[in-house]
């Protein structure tokens, strides 16, 4: 590092060192840790060399480096408290809509072949509606209409067959389980 780079870093450091130290002290609450981080920031500025001298806002760069060093330090010092071995673990509760899988399988068998095919391929298997249209010689508009009507019929069938109920937001809130035959 030549003297112009050194003086550029030193000048910025002299201008901003005190406020960087205050910033780190305020967040660390430990003087020695804050000083260590401050030293890391200075070393990064020194190793940045000529690039440091071309920065538009050296103060902002120093603060960003200080912030990143602070975050890294805090991540490394997280305290983990071990849980007792005999702590009971509650089973994960499934959302009501996730419990509908058996009912969906049964209701799909009760739909017309056209409805079942479009729902199975587009909604369950993830086929794009455009690809479904091409493979079946239909227009995209026709497929969109077909899948919309099939979804309405499936919803009606599930509401009846599995007694699916919806909350105010239109989300599944409960149902009566009904498995496949």
C-alpha cells in the first residue's frame, strides 16, 4: 500500500473512528468486544487499499463493514440452552386443508372423466394449462373455462361428501374425514 492510499484510509479513519466506536459500544455493551470489532473494520479498510480511496462515501462504507462485523459477531455468540430429555413433544397439527388428502382422492373418483383429467393434470400434477390445451387440441380459453367449472363441481362435491366448511376468508376450516373405498 502506497502512502496516498495509507493517508486516504487514515484520514477517513480519524474522521469516523469515534462515532464508529460509539455505534459498536452502544450495540455490544462490552468494551473489549466493541474494540475488537473496531479493529476489524480498520483492517478491512486498510486491506481495501486503492478501492477505499475511490469510494463516494467512505463513512457509509465503514458503517456497513461495522454493521456486518457486528452481525457476524452476534451470530457466533448465540447462546443455546439445551432442552431437557424428558420434555414432551407435541405432534405437529396439520392445517385443516392438509387433512383433506383422503377426501380429495375419493372425490376425484366421483367426478366426470373430463373434470378428473383436467384437475389431475393441471392442479395436482402441475401441468401448465397451455400444455394441456395443446395436448388435447383445445384453446387455452377453453381449458381455463373447463378447469374453472371442474373446480366448482369438485368444491361442491367435497362440501357435500366430506362436509367441508369454509371460514369467512374462504379457507377450509373443518371437514368430516372420508377415506377412499
